[in-house]
């Protein structure tokens, strides 16, 4: 009888912990759409190269705090920031390793974030990166990001991001 009481106590404690967890995004998935402005030049850059690779671009490391906007215009409504880094990870082709946190500052997901990691073959029309987690309404989320270059004024770029998140 004592072991049955112990099991019941453990199950009740587990239910209490599960009930106290913050709510995630309801439904099967969320689709976020916005534009990222990667600016390395001018009076107010949002991306800064912090490391030069030893040969060519291989190893170059850039830290970002890029604006996310509703349209491709930098003057459009801000929806958040993309904060992280990208590294030139290929000795030959222009391919980057991207690690960033997409912080949402407006809309229904304000205060939440999505963690994005992946390979960006900048020569491809559309690239796919992984969503490996998040915070707030996207805690423990999984999914993917499709992004493409909308405008390139080397080295500055505007990227269109379609984020598909499964909470």
C-alpha cells in the first residue's frame, strides 16, 4: 500500500508541474513573414565584422543586430531584431553558417523569440535554415526558415524570411 501511495504522489506532482508550464503557441504551427536588413556600411551599421579569416573570406565572422521589418523598406514598421552571427564556413563557395535569435517586438508574438541555425548558400535563390528552439510562445519550437535575398548592395543586403514554427 505504501508503494501505491508513493506512485500516486509522484503522478500528482508531475501533473502539477505540467499544468504550471507557460502556454505555447496554440494550434499546429505559426507562419511569420518579415524582412531582415543586414547593414555593414554607413553611419549606423547593424552588422560588424569582428574576425578576418586567414585566407580570403573563409573564417570571416560577422556579428549582427539586424532590424526586422514588415516590408522590404527599412522605413516600414519594425517587427523585431535578428541578433547573432554568421561565419564564412566554406573555403570555396560563398556559404555561411548562421546562428541567430529572432526577437519579436510587435504583433501577437511580441516578447517571444525563435532560434535559427543553418547553412546559408548565398548563391542559391532560396535557402532553408532550421528553427531549433525559442522562448516565450515559441519555447522548445521546431521548424524551418526559407529566406531569399531581395536586394543586394554589396556588402549590405535585404533578406525576406518566411518562418514556419511548430511549437
